[in-house]
């Protein structure tokens, strides 16, 4: 069926003149969001029956629960119910079922849910939660993945081998290694033997928080007819329904009994993918049938008990010849994956398949290890492992160029991967405009032109790094779309991708608009409801423009065929002679013929005898990348086709850094991404601007700090600084490259995550360029720079 | 311990029973039904609950409801009684928002700025919204829309 579909994509690609594709069509959710009409989960009213829950959290990173006494909490007026792990002895998880609805006998991270209080108001719930007495036997937490790898390390999950998981994970029983992705290609020894220079070093990346401004929230209701409805702030309504159905199967709930509704979401960045705190809402609803119950995370809980971006220790050994040809790469990644890795292990997996970066590397050995620690669960975060490994890899690439006496940009261009090159797992690289991206970025920052600051206490530095990323998806991750016309020729499209802010609803409207010649403002695309909208795996991986765009294109093409057929049946024109323009059907062979869509797409076309032909035009479309497979040799990763394609690009900065204080000011940041086809360039520029700033923050100041118990020390915006309007680079230059993706809608591929991936290494390079010091640990704060300049680091 | 306060919200007179510890944000959202001020941090860091208190921007999570007694509170729902303000219009037109969660607070912070400085510099706009955290846009698109709105001026829409 792939052929059939690709034929359709080609058909969409082949449209000669494009009306709305490539235009900066204003977003279709603008009025909603600028008038206050946009409704987020916490804005929904559930009436006086609504109950509120507060969660009792572990104050320890690792402890045994000896007993729980809830009697004082239960005695508080207004408390409806107190539940503990005994009430829900179930595991859950997306890729590996290693997480518990509530902690059972052991807590594995500070902040883990131990019990919950349901009360008639939020204040009472919170007060009662503080009255629940938990008796802990405190144990020594494992906070460092390197220590967790020691032979005599305590096993954080002694039952690891019993956990159900996807076939592409390889847990090591009797260790803290939840998954080990090994990628091997070529003759490594020969590669290093051939090298004139071998450079080896280590790089460290800490944990980070997503910091969507809307905290996680769930309202759940099990009605008396045994129907569980959840309203969640989520990127993943269908995946949530699936995870809930699996976790709550012992209670007799299955997919048809569960409905997940996701209105607008106040930012996700990966943090609202999968299921984290929402499982608590789902479980609690089952003990108060008939009453909706709300769980809303505080900002502190948002930091401590959703997902965090995992920390990583990277060891890189790179070999290259004098002429600048890379010969071999050994890349070890030790991930601090946290207490539960049901989602995070797939981040480790993705990095382990792609940690060559966008380079042609003939001999590769990658080991990406997912290591349990007693820190909060790691998980998806914009970049999905790529931001993490690019810091070390790109820093290392620049250093290798310097060792070889080559310009780092020339070195990159010499080794940059191009279409048809063999990837580390054996497949061929997709079409890519990487070289064009490098050249345009270099031009934007005047690469090679030395600049000096007017202020003698300051130095100017430049950096230019590359990035790539493929969507990390199960091989059967799919998208679907329903389309229906309304009486006035407008239409409604339903999909289950999530509008997270990226402008997805607008892009879907543009795709349908282009094919059906109906302007985007006459197309309503709504947020998901699993009862009404068709399937979407999740809105993650920067894949919905591509994948769901294909599904919407397929639905629009089906609708177009139906429109042509009705006109053929009623008016006799050959279907092949008909086309759509300005909301009308027109005909190549009869210039006088035109029939407005509004005249027949619901009511049909009247015949001379007063009967009608046609009827409501409805259509559906789907897309599944049927060419992918996650099955491969576990020792080498050869033999499968795990990734659909890579989006590539380059980023460059010009910084001014204070020689004494180390303070960095970003004067210019340029980023070029090959998006295949820019369906909406304004939205892509928005991704570049926003993503760059988010990436710059991870290298300049954001950082999670934990105490010896694994408690987060900075769980507020006061102590975990995210950028304000005054922290923006003086100039941001977005550059759009368009090398079409053959199987993408109008040639498009995704770009959301990619915009932050290269931000960290470019700053490292620019600091090295300005001051001659190489920082190998993120973040590169003013303090660290100043200490390095003074020779006082380490 | 309940206390009845009288306040004006978006031009409407309200009398609401509040508890001593209740914040203006809770009362607006739960008892007045105005949902544009959002709950982002509940400690004054993020600015998503920004409202105008007698025309001055405040964080509704840091104002006790009893302090609103006798005052005028304006939220996004109340800044224009005649369609959109030019600022809202420009933000829609230029797609200078993403998830939209911070937008109500940002519009109010800028609305306050434009009342005082109808022709602000880019730096003044950045200063005015520096207490409103936005994780999506990188702020530049917002600043552009504000400058564009200022260039056109409010006309008769206030």
C-alpha cells in the first residue's frame, strides 16, 4: 500500500502552482488565543461536584515504605478518600512497564507519589496530604549513573527482567542497565589505525526541565455507567488512552470505555508526551465513581514529578586523517535515566542509533546505556537525546579540526553526510541540503572574519555547528484524519495531533486548503477527543507536519475524487478534466463551467428531473511509514530501518564575552534547517527563534541541582531561570532550506525540535574561540567561564 | 471568616464572598468565571496571571482577594469593548504567539505600556514584558507585533 500512498504524495507534490503552501498564512487559532477564548484543561468548569486531589510525595530519593497512617487525614472534614499504593498495585509505562501508579514498597525518587487525598476542595486536600504519616526506612540513593553501573551497586529495579517492554529494548538483568543500544558498523580498529590524529575526551550534560508555562493537569471522571473520561493537558491523547487501558485493565476498563479529551495545551516540549502524572487522575477517578476529580501539579511538582531531560556522560574517541577525513568514531553515552525509564529508555535508544551526528563515518561503535538512578524519571524533551549528545560530539568535531589545523567549517563540510551515504545502522541517508545550510549559516555570521569588541574587557567569539535528528517512533506510529464539508463550502477536519503552540492546526488547514482550493480561514481544525477524532500516535518527534500532513493530504485527495465524481455523475464532465479553484469546480474542456463547492458539497447537485446526485462529501486519510522496522541485530543495530528520515541543518553564533566575569552576550544567532518544504515559513521562523532561545538557555544558565538525597534544590522559576524577553540575542537569523522530502506532504519534513539541538555546542565553540578555553560540561555559566579563564576550573 | 468584597471586574460590579487567604487569581477564576488569567507558578515568577488593578499590571496570584475591595480589575476579556485592540489584531495577524498560555498576561502588560508610552522602543517593550515568561516564541515575534501596533496607534479603540 506504500506505493499507492507515495503516488498520492507525489500527486500533491506535483501541483504546479501553490496557493497557500509556502505562505505565512496567519494562524487559525489566533482569535482563540488572543481573546481569552482558548480553553485549557484548568479553565474547564465541572460544577460543584468536582473533587480535588493532593499527592503525598516521598521526601527521599530511595527508601522503603514501612507503613502509612492516613487516619488523621481521613478525619479531616471535607476529605472524601485517601488512597495508597495498596489500592493500585499496577505498573504502567509506554515502552517498558516499570512505573507504578503509586509507589508500592519502595520509593525510587524524591517526589514520587506515595498516596493521594481526594477532598471537596483543593486546600483541604493539600492540608490532609500533609497529615498522612509515612514511615520510611531511608536508603542510600544512587544519583550518579557511573556509580549505578558498578558491579556491587544496589539494584534499583531487582525485577527488571520481568518488566514487559518493546522488542527493541535490551535490559540487562542483574544490573541497573534498563536498555543498552549498541551500534556497530565498519572495522573500528582499522579505522583508528588509519587515523593520523585520534582525539579522546569526555563531556557532561546535566538534567533539564521543560518549563511549559501551563503545569500538568488532569480531570478524570468515571461515571456510573463505567465510562472513564479524562481531560488532560497532553501531547498524546491516544497513547494516553492506550496506557490507561492497559494499566486499568484489572478494573475492567478497556479502550472503548476510556475517552481522552485534550483541549489547548499551554506548551509541551516533550514534557506532556506519554503519561506521567495523568495516571494518578485516572486511578483516583475509579475510587469516586460519578465525581470528577482534578489533579493539578504545582510548579514544584512540574519540576520534580513529570519527566526531566536526562543527564548524560559522553566519552568520545574520534579518528581522522591529515586530509580531514573522519575514519572512526567510538561514542559511549551513559545516561542518568532516573527511577523509571518507561519513556526515557527510548531517548537513549534514539541517541544510540544516531550518535555519529550528520557525518559520514566509515567505522562506528556506539554504546548508549540507559542507567537507572534515584532521580526523577527521565523522558522526552525537545531534541530527544540529540541535544544531549551533540554537545560533546560537536565540541569534539571542532577540536579535531583544530588538531588537524583545518578550519572547523571546512572540516565539517568535508565529512558532512549527503544523500545516499550509509547511516550507522546501514540504511541510506535521505535527501538533504546540509552543505547549503552550512554555507548560508557561515555567511550569516561572517565566518572567517575576525571581529574585536570595542570594549577591551570583552572578547568576541564565533561558533558554527551542525545538527541532525530523526523522529524516534515505533515503526507503526500512524496518523489519521477525517474531513467533512459544511453547507457553505467550509470544512471541518479532525485529527489527533496536538496544537502545542507550533501551529500544527494551521499547517493541517493549509495542506487541505491547497488541495481543495478552500481558504484556510474556512477550515476548522479542532483539538483531539479520542471519541471523535481519528488516531494519532502522539505529537512528538517533530513528525506531525510530515506524518499527519500526509494523512490530511490523503483525506483531501479522497474528498477531491468524490467531488469530481459527483460533478461527473451529475454534469457528465470527464473527471480528469475537472479541477478546483477559488472554492469552485472548473473544467479544462469547458471554460464556461464553474460550480461553487457551497452549492453541492452537502446537498448534492439537482438533476433536470428534480432528483439529486451526491450528498455530504466526507473523506478520511491515514499515513503509516510502512518501510520502517525496529527489528535489527541487538549487537550491531544492523538489519532494520528504525528511522524514517533526518532533518539536518547548521547553527552559528557571534558572542561577546567578558574576560573577567565570563558573562556571555549573544550578539547574533543564525540557524538554517532543511525543512523539505516550508508549508508556513512564518511558523518555521517561530520555531527557529523560540527553539534557539530554549537551547541557548540550556547552555548559558539552566541547570537542575540536587542534594545528597536526590531532592531538587531549584524547583521554581526564581531558582531555575528560564529566558525572559531581556535574554534574547540581539539578532536571530532564521534560514530555511528546502530540499524536498519525497514522502512528505508537498515535500515537507519536521523541524520543531531541531532548532535547539546545536545551541549548546555553538556556545562552547564560541567561548573557546573568544577566550581559548574549552568547557566540557554544561551549562557554560559565567562562573565556569571565569574560573576556566583564571585556570581555576576542575 | 467569609468576607464579602465588592469590586469591578471588566466594567461589571461584583459582590463576592471570599476567605481571608484567597487570592485574587482564585476568586477571578473560580467565583467570577474569568479564565484568561492563568495559573503558572502561584508565586509571582511567571506573569501568566497578570491583570490590571486600577489600570496597573499586577500578578493576581500575589494579590489577596480582599485587597480588590473597591477596585477595578481588568482582564484580557475586558480590555476592549469594541472588537480587538490593535495590539491583539497585530498579534493575530503576525502569529506572534504559540501555545497562547502567556498571551493574556503579555497583552495586559503591553496594554499598560502603550497607555503610558504610545510609541515605545523595542527595549521598552522588552522591559514591559520581562515579567511575563514565554517558553515558546523567543519573544522577538511579540516585540515585533507590539512595535507594529504602536506604529498604527490605537485609533478610537482604546
